[in-house]
């Protein structure tokens, strides 16, 4: 059981790293004066690649945390 949890943890860690590295940066130059206008993509955020990567990052992070808790749970019960 321990080996299975370690394997899942390693896979989750790799997925987290790849999904974070694939996300575009939020700062595209220091545009203090642009104002951030409304665009087509800002209205349809749920269907973009950015939102899918963010969702994958959050889900794999939650799974990673659950696996870590499951691995350490027997230590807390004793």
C-alpha cells in the first residue's frame, strides 16, 4: 500500500510541475496604464487552455495533499 501511495504521489508531483510550467505568466510586461479592457477571452474563461491547466493544477494538488495525509495517518493514530 505504501508503494502505491508513493507512486501516486510522484505522478501527482510531475503533473503539478508540468501544468505549472505550461501556464502563461500573468505579467506580460509592466502595463500600468493599459486598464485591462474586456476581451472575448475574458468572457469565455472556462473554455480556454489556461483554465484547464489551472483546473488540472488544483485537482492534482488536492490529490497530492490527500495522498500525503493518507501516508502519515498511521503515524498519528498510534
